[in-house]
C-alpha cells in the first residue's frame, strides 16, 4: 500500500486518465496526426518541447505506453496551443 498522499509505483494518476480522455474527446485523429507533423517540423528546428510532445503523441497514437508526466505535459501543451489559436 502506498504512503498517504503518494501513488504506488505502477499506479496511474487519475488526472492522467482525465487528460487522455480530454485529448481524444477534443481532437479527432486527423487533428492528432497534423499536430504530430507540426511538432516534428518544429523539433527539427531545435524546439525541445515539440520534440517531446511529438514523440509522446506518436506513442499515444500507436497505442504505446505513455507515462503520466508525458501525458499531462502533452495535454497541457495542446490546451495552451488551442488557447493561443482561439485568441
């Protein structure tokens, strides 16, 4: 049993599940593929955030394991990008 206020090593954070749900509820596959390509283009130019988010998105699209911190980072990146686009 995990110490109070901590997760077990293999236990997924419930908010990470919410982040994944938000990603797939608010973006269709075409959106995700276009974002992955945009991230890849920016990563080539040395943008580290896009490099991380693009690789995370690739793993997510391919059904591979994505850790909580990468999933939450991707969701936050996508949310911030959407807010900037909406302005």
